[in-house]
C-alpha cells in the first residue's frame, strides 16, 4: 500500500509548515487528489492516523478534494496558533 508512504510524506510537509508558522498543532490538512494520480482515496484516509501518530499533525482531519487530473498536492493547513 503506497498510500501509507504518501501519507507519511504529507505529514512531513504539514509538520514542516506548522513549525515554520509556529503552530501548536495542525487541525486539518487539505489535499487535492486527481483521479489519474494513482492514489486510492480510501486507503490514504485509512493510513492517515497511523502516519500522523506522535506528530503535530496527530488527530488532524485529512480533507480531500477530488480533481480530474494527476495532481496530488497539499493546498491548505488549518492550524492552532502557537504564538503568545
């Protein structure tokens, strides 16, 4: 199941961006997945909790937007601000 490695990569991207933004935690990750990307949406959702365990992304929601092409991209993060 290559969706687990994809989920791990998305967690890495979201974690790095959350750190850059000084976020306390990530509440949701928005992703655009194309029908021709070769990614099984259900398998990616299934792998999400395992991939994000023990990270700033743990417990976040993976919001997937369907697209027509081959795209697979993180489009937005919803974060809890960590600044004082």
